[in-house]
């Protein structure tokens, strides 16, 4: 349920806060910059919709050249499918009878692909696809260093590929491996070295499967911090970068990324109790801090020192702009993905005013 009633055309100062803003010029520049990169390489872009959770943004990415969308959850994929997006990868395992039946429903309306990393899940998917008289596209998730989900050896990957190629109702399409343990390494050369190890392990897995007589169409990898490393690695066919479209302070610290900060959170000063302190009307229910405190845009000498549920405490040390009750400030989140998931609406800003309002349709989609 959306509570903010700000109208299109309103200046920024009239937006009710807290409110999630997109600088549309920077947002569009990010889409264009990523699209230009993929014009010069053989890999394709399959951007991760878990960042923005919004069908109109996914459509804009596809219009700029992306060949599909990645989702983290079944519920996200359902939202994208309802918006007319066909080529969807769920980069996760779908477990449990009810979720698997929902997944089968998507096969009738999309070219859905799902990640698998174990034999039992493969059998369950096959049984459901056979019962529903449909075919499900699958890829194998390979653990390339995240120590999370994924097959752990070449032999395991080959055995699972053989199962996915022969079980009724399933179509084996390829493999994926996310080098997420490398995407935030600040130094470019260190990041390149560690990401390349993970990418080469993924390609080695492809070679083992192909050598066992099974074709591998898709080799999917990469994030915002490694899109240009994985995207130029021979053998990798697509990149799942997501945060590039919005950016945050965590990625701003990563050397070599040239995307602009398009996302901010607008907040209001609701109290100035002392000379060295101000209080804002947003807290943990509106902005996350797992990668550090948010920063205040374009104001030096003002630092957020604490977030409670509904308040942000701002420490002031000779700030470049005096803050008084009623003033509006923009915060840059440390993590765009988790902050976006706390909101129902984006306010698209151009020339200092609201140009468009977009519902974050897959917000809260963690099922």
C-alpha cells in the first residue's frame, strides 16, 4: 500500500518523505553505458531484477539490448511474467511442491529457466513437469567460490548435467556461477585476479560437461563489480549485473566502476535539538545499513551516526549547509537492493521535479 500522494510535476521540496528518488538522467546514462559495453563483446546482458524489482525498468533494460532478466525469487519472476517479460532466469533453487507447481505455471507463459544444484530437486522438477505435461528449462548452479549453493566438483556437475539432459520434462540449457565474493574488492587488479579464478572454474565446468557429450548453451556469471571481467572472459555467455542501474556507497568504493549514483532517499529534518545534532524522519524501516551507514548527498560535515526504527541521528561538525526543521536532504544508501525492498514507490526526478511515479511491483517478493 502506497502512502505517499505526491503528484507528477511537483518539485522535489514538495515530495512527502521518506521517499525513494531516481535521478532519471543518471539512471538512463547507466543503462546506456552498460548497453555500450555489451555492444563490443560476445557475451549478453541478463540484468538482475532483484535490484529494482520493477517491470518498467526491466523493459527499459531489454529495450536497450538486454536479452532477458534475472530474478532471485519465484515471486519476482511471476511479477515480471505478468508484465510481459518472457526470458527469465531464476538464479536460485525452487524447492517444495507448491512453489514447483507455480514454477510449472510459468512455463506456459514464459521461457523460464531455473537453477538446480542437486539430484533430488532435479527429480522433483521432472516429476512435476511430466505431471503438468510441460517442459522446464534448467541450468546447473556451480559454486565458484561463494561457498553458498552450487555443485562442488566437476564430477558432480557432469552427473547432474546428465540427469537434467535425460529426465523427462526437463531441458538442460547450461550453467551459472556467481563470483559474488569478488565483486566488492576495491582494488581493480586484485578484483580482476580473484574474479578470473572463479570465471575460469566455471568455464572449466562447461568444458567437462561438453567433453562428456552434452551441449552447454548458457554460461552465466558476473555482477556489477565484475561485469567487464566476466563479460570479456572467453566462454562466458551472459552477465547478471544488477546494482549498476542505481548504485550505492558500497559500489562507489570499487575502483573502475563508472556508473552514476541514480538512487537517493529523500528525508526531512524533523528536529534540530542541539548545535551539533539534527534528526531525520527515516530509520531502519526506510534505509538499510548492512554495508554501512548511508551518507548525506552534497553536505560535508554532516554524518549519520545512528539509525533507529524511524529516526536518523545526524552529527554536525561545521556543516557546509545549515540544517533546520523542515529542510529536505538526500541520502545515498550503502546498499541499493535492500533499501529499495523497503519501499512501494519510486519518484523519477528530472530538472528538479517529479516526472514519473513507478510502483515497485515485486517489493517484498522473497517467496
